[in-house]
C-alpha cells in the first residue's frame, strides 16, 4: 500500500475514533475511543515523517535500511493493535 494511502487511512480512523469519543456518554468507552484515536494519530504522524525522509534522503543506502526498519516497527505496532481489538471481541 502506498504511503499516501496509509496516511489517509490513519486520518480516517483517527477522525472516526475521535468523533466516537466525543459523542460517547460512557467515560470508559470515551477513554477507549480516545486511546484508539491517539494510536491512529501517532501512526499517521510516523508515516508522514517517514514519507518526508523518503522524499528528501531516500536514495541513501543507510537511510533506506533505517526506513525499512522503521516501517517494520510500524507494522508491528499495527499488528499489536489488531491483536488487542481481537482480544476485546473475544471477551
């Protein structure tokens, strides 16, 4: 998936969870929604930073290695988030 699509996806999820948190009447549900919103905002910010580095210094071999490592870390965070959601659904 292109990084621009990832940034857009993160933005959409952030808006969804932020709105959910703001309209929630239950404080626990609002807190959960805000945590999810902040997760997506953090992920979006990381993708934007990676994109900026890629655009400016993407040809350098050492930078490319670091970018791949950073993207792998973001993928790991996303997988952990997905596992949390799955665990919640199982309850």
